[in-house]
């Protein structure tokens, strides 16, 4: 099994302060997403516990009964042999068309479009 990955970075005008600031921003993004993944795992564990103990409200609409949350596992990639050692945010590639609602640089869909 082979998985494809994507590398992401900020546009140059979003990382004011140059390469060091860009790397800090990417590191913060990786940490934030890793923390969100850990919180989602705790939520899923509690949901499974409630289901197993029959404490979950089974009157809920069927689509809401077993909704677990997952986040992509993030990684920081640094090309140490390249000039200025560029850094990128890496996560698994997911095929499909997606609506971009917001981003880590403050963009919110429809707010300034």
C-alpha cells in the first residue's frame, strides 16, 4: 500500500519576517493539528464508551449516532540540503473537490471575497 502526500506552505506575503517566521508558523500549524487529532481521539474514545454502556441517547437521528472525528496526521518537512533549508507542512493527500472555508492565515470564505 502506497499513500500519496502533499506539501503545503504559506504564500510569501503571509509569512512576514522571512524564512525563520515561516518555519515557526508551519511548526505551530503541525502542533495545532496534532493536538486536534489527540482531542478527536479522546472524543471518539468517550463516544465508544457511552455506546458500550448504553448511555448514548439512541433517540438521536441515525446519521448522528456514530460520528467519530479524525484529523490527518501532520508532519514538518525540512529540506536540509537545499539553500535556506525550506520547510513545508506535509499531510496525506485526499482525492476530491473541497470547499475552502478558512485557513490558518486568517482567510474566511465570503468575508472578503
